[in-house]
């Protein structure tokens, strides 16, 4: 699923293309793409509105429209956005089209149909997007933006010390910090030399600071490199490059860039987790606690996998997966290449 850097890249690509454009119509080919309205009601609500800004909050795009309303777009696993000429043929995976008066269209393409688009008004008092007048804010459950200048190491420590869970699930918790997902959680923990199963309560002040700096530097680099095009993610201006710079994510069995020992893979909360068991050691007390709680089975699964790391079948399957993803991204770009955006 696209994370903060990928969504920020899409936002930056869209801004010069659609700010100032006026919506003439909206058409949905998959009604469940629309989170808040039926297709007809959505068309009526957005028609005649002008795009005033394109922003991001957490992992969602926020497209500000005239009249004090905004669209939120959650790309989920396979969502893609393209701006094309209205004459460009549509492929079978277009789920929502916003037509502009200048003859162009913003198309939401989504193979898996998990992406969602919502239309919300703003509370006149708070300025927050709300589900309904006087209702709860759309982003009420989200934590702070990790790259916000006001999000200092002091603010990070204050939030961090209020938590007691394991580090990997904590970084994925959007109420803790917004926008981090599986890729950059693994990368930040590796950079900070912290085991993903370590508890937040056991982390020392120096480790807190290292993790804070790792999160910010890795996310900033990923934005500069247009995100990680690992699966279906691509942006209006093309793929990202950060996947070539990842140190541990999806590099099971490869040498750790720091110590040369093989990168390990375990599953935490149904999420694949990649780390170096030497550089990111689990303290003895934490390991004993895992044994008492039954969580040691997670690490045993890692040990059982060691025998398969050099299996050529594993390498072949990985290559096929990456090739298939690259082909899907190429097909997406090809389906929109006939139009001039």
C-alpha cells in the first residue's frame, strides 16, 4: 500500500496539472469506490466546483474544492491517478472519472477495487474535514505528521513514552504517527538498530532520538526519490526509485549492508517484517518475555526459514513477482499514454 512518500509524490505530480481546473461531471464505474455518496449524488455535489489545492494527510490525498468541501482519496493497494485527455480510451480498471471543462479527465485506476474516495465538508469552527455538520473529524484518529516542522524530538518522545507495545506494530499505528507503513517501518528500525519485537518501554533515550531521526531522514529521502515502486505504485510522472535504496525491506537472505549477515524475515501481526538479527538484537530480557508469552514462535519461524534463503526457487519466485509488478505498472502507464495531460 502506498505510504507517506508515495502519496506525497502523487500529490506533487497532480498539483500543476489540476489546480484551477473546473469539474464538469463525475462518473463512477464501481459504486463502492465512493465512500460517502452514491454515484449520482457525488456527481451533483462536485459538478461546477473548482480544484483549489492538492494536499496530503497521512496516506490520503486531499483535493480541496471550491465551496468549502474536499475529496479524500485512499489509494490502498492498487490505486493510481492519471490526468489524460477525455478522448483517451479507458481500460477496464478505471473506477472513477472526474471530467474537467478543459477537455481533460482525472482518472482513478484501481485493479483490486480497494481504493476509496470520499467527499467531505469543513467544520466552520475548526476547519477540519467532517463526516457531517457537527460530526467527528475525518482525521480525528490520526497522529501527527512525522515531517511537520513542529513535530520535534521532544514531541516524539512524549508520544513514544506513553506507549508500551512492540516497535513494529507501534510504527504502523496511524494514531501514533501518520503515514508510516510496512516499508518505512522496517527501514527506520534497521537504521535505528532496533529489533521490531522490542517493546517501546525498553527503549533508551538515545535510541528514541535515533529512531526519530531515522524516520524523518528515510521518509524525506523516499519523497526525494519519488517513493518505492515495489508493487503497483506509480505516479502521474512515473515510477519511484526508492526501492533501489531500501536496506532490508523484501531483501530476505541478502547480506545486511552493515554487518554482512543475512537479512531475516518474520511475520508480526500478519505483516512481513525484515531486519538484521545481529545489528538489531533483541535484548535478553525481551527475549525471555517473549518466551513467557508464547511469542517466541515468531522467532522460531524465522529460524525455520533459514534453510530456504539460498533456494533458487525462492529467488525465481521473487523475480517473477517483481517482473509481474513492473509489467502492471507499465500497462497502467500505457493505458493513459494516448492522452496529453
